[in-house]
């Protein structure tokens, strides 16, 4: 059995979590939250990072910080996770979906400008598979229209675009530390604030609308209700779990990159399409996907691999074709690639600790499955 994903497990995490439990300081914003935050701010050259309870929470914070109102529009790809849209829809916005590029599965930067209207309040760039969107172009368009850019970098921790960490290029960046991501705290995420004018309000928003963060730093002598807000800070137990992984982030990243390279090398002659990484992008091996000819071929291959105990899985059903997407959004322009490319893509097992022998097994079974499906035609 080779499952699709296995969360990182480190003995060190047990030690840090144990220490946290014994200290009885298990609420948020303690020692390990500070260690995680400082580690990421330094490593990614970020002005300010706040740990959150999820990437979804970080996206919701962006929508509130950008003062999204009913009737506003937000531009994003349809090929993404539900919460990329829902965080803004929760504030009353309409999702305006733009087609993706077939090579990276990222939003097609050349189709964004035409989708902008007077109601557009933000552009959301999703870095699929930890491969960056064409950020120079996106930032240039956003600059001309004075629009903020939110990077959904849920899959992009430790990935770079022209030397800059994903999540640090737009107005805000959002990371996920969910169980399925490269680094995990079970459920968790982070908000990266690249425009310093938003820092104070973001801290208040995350702390139930109070200025408790400033109080703890001794900047005010009592803390008060200041603004709207919610509870978006994770517990120290989660942060302790994450910190053990950040300490060896390079080792985890190198390991995943190595698995990715093994897949690429062994599958490059497969009559199917493999991921493309533009020259200016350094990816983090968040996933290894394969694109076959069509939906039925994909389903047959996933089924055949499943019978062999191999966890291959498809990915997003385009949001515009779902009930929520039809209710809360619209597709702008023509859907040339979103539907066509998404329905022929599937992902192979990828995790820290996946053995070379297991990679060879996946490759062999995939080759057999694809050959069988094509003979059957
Ligand atoms: C995983 C993921 C999310 C959601 O992350 P959570 O931490 O589970 O909220 C959002 N967007 C993308 C692109 C993701 O891959």
C-alpha cells in the first residue's frame, strides 16, 4: 500500500509538544508561535507574518482587511480550492473566474486585465503545486489599476519566484499548514503582510477585535475592543508541531524535490504530460501530477492504481461548474483550458519519507495501467 499522502512526523515534534503541555501555556502567541513566525520572517524576508488557524482563516482576514463589501468583485482562477473564493464570498463579493494556463495550471495573467471592472476589489493569484504565477505581469496590472493582490500560497511554502518567496510579493500572502501540505500543524496557516499599513489592524482582527497583541508588548496599558474581529490564532500545541518541521525545512524540501526528480526522470518517456516549471520559478515539490488524454482515461488509471494499493487522486473540480460557483460567481471570457485540463489531471503519492523503491513501484504500475487503458480502446 502506497498512500497518496503521509503527514510529516518527527520525534522532535513530540518533544516540543510535550514541553508545551507541561508548561501549561497552550493558548496562542507563546514561545513556539514566536519561533515559527521569526523563522519564516527571516527565511522569507517578510515584513510581518501571523500564524492563523488555517489558510482559509488567512484568506478571510485578507477579505476583511481589504474591506470587501457586498457587490464587490474578486478575480481568481476557477481551478482552485473552495476557500480561495469563499473567503471573499463570505463578505458578499462575487467571484469572477478567469481561465488558467495549460502549462502551469495557474491563472492566465494575460486574461486578467479584461476581467477588471469598477467593482473589482482584488486579484487573487493561486500558486498551483508550488509553482509561481507570472507575478511580474500580475503586479504590473494590479499597480496600474491600484488593486491589491492576494497570493494564495497555500501550496507554496519554500517556493520562490525570481528569488522571492511566494506569499511575499503581493499585498498579502496566505500559507497552509494543513495535514496535506509540505509542512503541517494539523490544521493551520499563516498570513503574510507585505504592506505594513495593514499590520496593526490584522493583529486586532486576529485577536477577536482587541488590541491584546499591543498590550502584551507593553504598548498600551489595557486591552480593549477596537474593531471587528474573530479568533484566528492557533494554539501553541499546533505551533510546536510546526516548529519542529521548520527547523529542518531544507531537509524536507530537498527530500521532496528528490522524489519529484525521480518521478520526472522515470516518467519522461510516458505518453502523457508532466508538470512544467518556468525558468524563473523554484518549486517546492508540493505535488507531482500527470495529465492523460481525457477524463475517462484518467478515471481508469486512478482506478487501476487504486486496485494495486496506490493512492493516485484527481484534484479540483472547477469552481464555476459547482453549485456554489454558479450561485456566487461567473466565468469571465472563454473556458479554453480550465475544464479541459483539470479533468485529465491526477496526482501521484508524494510525501517526506517516500522511498525510491516505492517511487519505482508507482512508476511501474502507472506505466502498466496506462498501457492497459490504451490497448482496451
Ligand atoms: C489547502 C489549500 C487551501 C486551504 O488551506 P487550509 O489551511 O486547509 O484552510 C486554500 N487554497 C489552496 C490553493 C490550497 O491548496
